């Protein structure tokens, strides 16, 4: 059993870091996470007291605004401390009259974002700052529009409440129009993108408005700007609007995938590549078509390079993109492994960066390939993966269980996984609050137990409570998906194949849910019944009284090769030594006979065994080699 984990959900990502207003020269160095600001210098002949300047501005002295800006510049904490209600109210009153008021407001809100102080934005909004800012974005000069858009972006930074307030003031149409500013005014466009980025983070309604107003194509065009800040802001905004399916279509139509892929290159600023990787991650989250286009654009190799050498957030986003790109595509997975993806992703587990994405990408790389499973194992991820089974984060537990599940088909690896102590935490995860975690834990146990008697006995000895947990999953269709129920049933079938655990499976009440699953055509239920019915006549009779033979016969007649095989095995064991049940099963002689030509040797053997029991009960000579 090797189902790959579900695709990575489209990540919400993070809000942007405030950037200085104005376009940066291409390739200009800039500090990560901080606005570039001038060093604060004393100014001769002016009031040295910030408090005095605040009082003057609050009292309506417009001439003191520039002095206060100069006095505060370079000290974020002092900027935040200066944001009294009186000062902010005065600045709001001066907006549109003095550019210095807007510059000071931008300095103050930049500092608030940099220090993560949400109070400044809240106080400014209470003072009525939104309407004049929106008006400036719509009607002022390009330089003023640039500063006003940057202020709006700062107000919305990590604040759903402020996102709503700004959107209600009808800011989005003006911001989208501002994206059209030509190369001569790229600063205005980049700050509009910054504002739209902050307005769309985790906000589906605002994202939909941006899409409806034609913002997507304009953001894609901005990816080609000479300014790295413009590129970063445009990619960041696109990352979040891609939560909207219409936006995804528009990005593709506007040629966004090749442009985003180009921004992954080391020729671009790391912050730019980070957001480009995030946008590609979201595009690949639920569309095979877009995944193929991203691969065709050549994104895999630079994404692997970002995982290995990029900033922490770039590593996370790039790993998430790879997780989505290699899912269910063996050719892409093969190429990614050849380009060094496994080594790069394995390092994330040590660094504790992008754990959900790194574990998930490795799980998808492991799916269906023994060669890659061994390579991943050789990257020394086993013990780390087991340790992450107990992480507090649902997504990390989910991906860790998926990786163990997809590594476990390898006989040697499954032994090492057990030695690393996986059985007890996997048993505990069967009762996890997260349904996907339960599914993957059950799948991991099924794969660890499959064809491995020692692991079955070790698991039962270390965590006998897992039997009841597995039975509970098979009973609870409301809270567990079909895959989870199948995995749990398969694990129970493996436990039922051994003496001690078999008794525990039956005593845990597995019979009734297994019969219900038989009715639903779940082949793993037939395998479990096969293993339960070969030991005790009373178990066989209880199952028969509940209609097991009829349901097994229906399964033998089905078109599903796996179901037919397991059902033939169950019929073989149910009819062994029981003439009455053998006679009851006589109606499937022909489909059983046809199975003698099946490609699977196991199918041939079990069908032959079932036929032998039926023929013996009818009084005819048994075929050579037949028997129950």
C-alpha cells in the first residue's frame, strides 16, 4: 500500500516586510526584513525634544512635521512611542495638504510593522486615515500615490480587521489601476502590489475582487520590472490571489508560469525567488495541468537549489512546490531525485525548516519506487521521521506518517523503522484528532506488518491497544475516509494472520464492521476474514451466519482483481472442512475456474483451494494439488 499523501494545501504564506518607498535600482543591496532608512542625526537650530515636536504637530504646526520626521528617522521604537492619538489625528488632517505629513505617516506605519505593533494602525484608522489615503491613491501625483499605497499596505499588515475596513473604503480598484503606472513610475506600481499583497493574505473576498478587476495580468506584467522590490511584491501578491481558481487561470493565460520560474534563478534577489516559489507552490496545489506547465518551464532544478541554498522561507516554499510537482508523477520524481532533491530535502529535517513540506516531498518521492525509497533511507531520515510523529503540528505529523508509510514497503527499511521506535507513536496516532493523520498512521502500520511476522508480533507486544483503535476506525465511516478504513482493515488482516493478535482482533469486535465492509465491496475486509476464519470453527460459523459467504461470492464475481483474489482466499478458508459452506459456495465455480488463468499466482492458488473444497463437498474427485 503506497498511496501518496494529499497535495500540499495552498499555503497562506506570510505578509510582506515593509520596503522603503521609491524604486530600488536593479541589484541594489537591501537588508532583509527592514526598510532602508537614513541614520538619525541631530539637526542644529531645531527643537531637540521629540516630545516638543509632537506637541507642535498635534497643535497644528505643519512646519514641525518635517523636523519630527528627521528627529524620529532611524529609531523604530521611538517612532511607535510617538504615535499618540493627537499626533495621528493631526497628520490625518494634513494629508493632501503637505507631503511631509504623508512621509511621516509612512515612517510611523513602517516602524509599526517592523516592531509588530498593531496599535499604531488601529489608532490611525480610528482617526479616519483610510478615506484620505484612498483618495490620494486615486488622484494624487505618482510620488504621492506611491507613499499612500505603501501606508495602506502597512495598515493591512497581518490584520484581517483592517483588511476589511480598507476594502470597504473601495481601495482595491484604485490600487489595481495604480499597477498600470509605467516604467517611469514603477515605485507607485510596486507599492500598489505591496498593498494588494497585504490585503489578500488569507482573505478570499479581497483576492476575488483583485481578480475580477483585472489585477492578475497587471501583477504578472510587474514581474518583469527592473525593480527587485516590484518583482517581490508582485510575486507575493500573486501567491495569495492564487487561492482563487480564476486567478490561477489568469496567471497561466498571462504567461505567469515562465516568468515566476525565471525568478527562481540565483540571478534574482532571494526575497524575489522566495515569493515566486510560493506562487508556484499554490499553482501546483490542485491542478495536474498547471503542474505539467511548471515542470515544462524548468522549475524543478531551481526549486531544488532553493531548498538547498535559499533563505529559510524559500526552503519551505520550494519544498512545498516540489511536494506538489512530484506527486503522482513518477517521471518528475525520478528527475528530481537525479537532480539532488532527496539530499536537499533530507537536510530540512535536521534544520527543522519547512518540516511539513520537506517530509511531504520525501513521502511523494518515495511513493511507488523502491530505488528512491532506498535512497531516502540512506539519507538518514528514519529516526527523524519517527521523532516528528509526536510533533504538535498536525501537518508535520501527517507528513511524517506519510513518509514512514511510503518507505515501509521495503523489507529492510521496515525493520529499521520498527527499530527506530515507530510502532508505539503510530498506534497512538490512530486516535489523532486529524483524520489524515489517522489514515496515514493506519497505512504505515499496514505496510510495516505486511508479509512481516516479526513486526506484527513486535507491534502487538509494544502497543496491543492498536487493535481496538484499528477496529474503531473501521466502524466510524462518518469521521474516517474510505482510504483510512481500507488501511486500518489491511492492518487488522495482518494482525489476524498471527496467533496471539488474531484472537485480539476477534475479541475487539472486528466481525461486524468487517461484514459491513464486505457489503461495500472493500477487498481488505475479505483478506481480514480470510485470516480470521482459518483458526476457529466458531468464528467461521459466526461469520457465515451473518452472510459472509454471500458477500464473498459477490466479490468473486466482481471485476476488481484485488477484491477477487482476497475473496477467493476467504472462500477457501471459510469452506475448508465445512461441507455446508462449500455447497453454498458452489455458485461461483465458474468465476473461480476463470481465476486459474489470472496473472497473479496468489489468485490462482487461492481460487484452486476454494474449488478443491467445493468439489470435495460435492463428492467429486479433487483436482491434483487441491485442498483447503
